[in-house]
């Protein structure tokens, strides 16, 4: 059946190319030829060891590609055929447990968080469970989304961060027309949340960053619909927001910062009475300094954790991308082959001194 090539993470900051046998496809599974795979913050946290993993493994869970082989049952279940371009979710769903029946397949009793694509060790046959590869095996419980015609594979990888922006910035907090929204973190998901909030009719949007490396990203946030951007290393975000809104704080605060516990304290400070704080960025095991917990009580805040995204929102994201309403040219993007995955991960993680793009994409071909 031939060989697939992949960038394999063998340990912390140790990523090398390897080859794996392409599996025989049966009636209930499929093989996707990977055209593009977006880089997520999770990827470079795995690379640096901030997230524990079972090595070796093939990273990548924002995969888009073409169905190269598919069984009859799988084709019927997913509604796709050989030659179709598809986007692949990171979760798997058994479709039988109570959680899956309710659409909460991130809590699937058979899979849950143990079978996330991009985090499965290569010891599990056929090893091709990540997007940093020329081919990706689609197990029977995969979640596959058809990509609208006219949307390139690289642009389609934005289905994941834009889906997160819609889910975290609009759906979970129920952002409505006229709301003041504060988004903490100008990474790809923070920028997508700003776009989604503007699409939802938010009346005022603030995006925060930290330090000189975020200044270009904050300018991108303005181009994506933000009314105010703040470098929290230089200015108080709550004071700047009050000044800009005549004393009003945020109805919705979305914290997408990673490994930044200070941001949660800022989120509570930024929230208006009866406001909603969505926490989507993992903070690690550290505590939260300067957190005024009494403010959560006095303001009667709603704090919502956000774990992942689901198929309905991903479909919304793909539809928006297909209409070209999303301003692709605003984002800094870099596309690299498998051989350069390690160098790009180093930049995205802040290890390398060279500035990182907002949107990094692995193009295996």
C-alpha cells in the first residue's frame, strides 16, 4: 500500500521525520491525504512539554485533506466520497453513549479526551492519527465535515480557530447586539473571537495583548473589528475600557490566553455586573495571583469553562469562510513543509527569536 511520511514528536522539542505503512481500508474507515494542517497552541505546548504526552506521536488536529480511500459504511455515515475535500475534527464519537446522543461527544464514554487526533501515540496501529503527515487514518468513530467548494485547503484550516471564536465568543456567553466584549489574548482564536463578536452585533470590542510581540497582532485585531486594543504590560485594561465606554465594563469577557493565570484576574476585573466570563485558555497548575474572588460574588458573574468546539459551529465557520466574509489577508500566515515543522513550532512557542505568524500551517505535500 505504500508509505506515508510524518513529522513525529519523540519528546520535548524533538520532532523528526519518519515513515509509516499506509493501512488497508475496510468498509467502516477511510484514509485522507492531508493537504494542510493548521498549528494550534496545543501543538507548541506539546512540543515544549507544557502539555504532557505519550511519545512518540504525530501532532496536528486542524487537518484538511482529500478522501483517498473510503469504505462503503463510512461513506454513507459521513456523506462523503473518494476525492472529496474534508475537514477532520479532533474528537471521536461512539454515537451510542448518552453524552454522544446529546451532542456532547467531547465527553464520549468510549473516547473522551483519550482519543484526540494529534495526541495519539504512534504505538497504536496504524500510527497515522495526526495532521503532520502526508496521510491521516480516519477511524470509524471519526467526525468528518465536507469542505464547501471553492475553499482552498489552507484557508479551510481556519475552520478550527474560527469555530472556536464563534463558540467561545458568541454561543457560550450568548453575546447579543450592543454588548461590550473584552477578549484577552490576540492569538488566532482571540482574533477569530473578535470577528465572531462583531458578526454577532457586539457594540464595542476590546482585545488585549502582552508586550511588544503582540503589537502587530493587536493591529490585526483592529482590522478584524476591535474598537480598542490594549497592551496590558503598559496600561490597565479595565481603566482603558471604562475611558472608552463612558464607564461601562464588559458584558462578555473571553479569556483565550494560555499559561497566563494573571489574565483570569483581569477577566474578573473587566466584567460588568451580571457579566459572563468564558475561560478557554489553559492556565497550568499555578494559582491566580491578584484574583479578587469577592468580585465574582458582588458582581454575580457567570464563569464558564470552554472545552473544544462541536460540529454545528464548525459548519458555521466553514460556511463563513466559503462566503469570503472573513478577511483572510489581515492575518499573518506562514505555510511550511513537514521538514520545517520543528522550526515553526519553535517560533510559535516563543523559543526562537524570530517573530511567529498568527496562523501557521503545515503543508505536507
